[in-house]
């Protein structure tokens, strides 16, 4: 039987929370999708990033503000853990995630999974 177990604290230190995706080998290694378990105990502003695939974010506690830009169209989404809010956005969206209320934790799923699909963007 193949089995992978672990905990979020360990995976955060080794793979910044990514538990499944191209960055792993064995059962957790795939280019089809990637999964991140995340937790923030302090407010944080991640800056702007663009993912060239589709992204899904769900929050279970805390509050996130996500600013989204695509082809000049701008939108801001607030996700509240008390409601278990989620958002799905299309490939090529530039996003800025700001943690407004902590502790905040949730899960991000992105597809496909490949090195180079996530780009840091200066301003937006």
C-alpha cells in the first residue's frame, strides 16, 4: 500500500505549505494540480503575483482581501472564514492577497502544476 502522511507545520517549512504538486515526488508528485494548506498568525501583504493556470482558494478562519486584475479589469474579493468563503479565478489573473484578520487558514488548489506558472509582478 502506498501512503503519504504528514502535518502542515512540517510541509510549510519544506515546501511553503504545498502538499501536492510538481514540487514533490511519489504519490504527492503530479503536474495535474497542486494543493497548499496555509495558516497566517499575523497580518501579511504578499505583493502581486500572476498564476498562469486556474486557482481556487477557500478560507476556514480569518479574513482575506484578494485584489484581482485581468486585462485592465479590477475586482476586490473579501473571503471570510466564518462563512467558509471561496473564490475561483481564471488563468492569467494577477492577484494581491492581504490577510486582514488572523489567525487565518485555508486551502489553495491550482491547476495545472508546473514550475514557472506563478510569476511575481511588480505593482499592478
